[in-house]
């Protein structure tokens, strides 16, 4: 999916479709009606709830080790080679 799903796509989606929608939600790229439908679905779906929590944990970990966008990896001693940090930062800056 190249752009955020519409409300109807979220409404008709299966759990495997919601995984990508939740990623858009976390990135702030999902419309509020679609977010609402996803939240309603998560309320009744333990699998999607667990997946969403894991996405939040991954985001928190990524922020903890280096922030977002151009700040990724800056000044953080992770043991990761500098060229690898630069490649990851460049990928994160690419338009979606
Ligand atoms: Zn689900």
C-alpha cells in the first residue's frame, strides 16, 4: 500500500491488513475516522492489540537510541559502523 488506507479499506480489512494501517497510524498518516475504526477493532482483537503495542515499543526504542529523521544515530554509541548508520538515516529520509 503506497498511501494510507481509506476508512472503507480499514472497515473491510482483515487483521493482516490492519498491520500496515497501524503503522500509518503511528506515523500520524491515518485519517481520524480510520484511526477510530482501528481502535475499535483493537479493542476486540487481542492479536492486533499486541501487534500495536509491539510497534509502539519499537518506536520508543528507536527514539531512545537515536531520535528521528536526520538525528538517527547521531552521537549514539551503539557499536554500529558509521557507514551503516548513514545508510539507515538516508533510508529514513527517503520519501515514502
Ligand atoms: Zn485484529
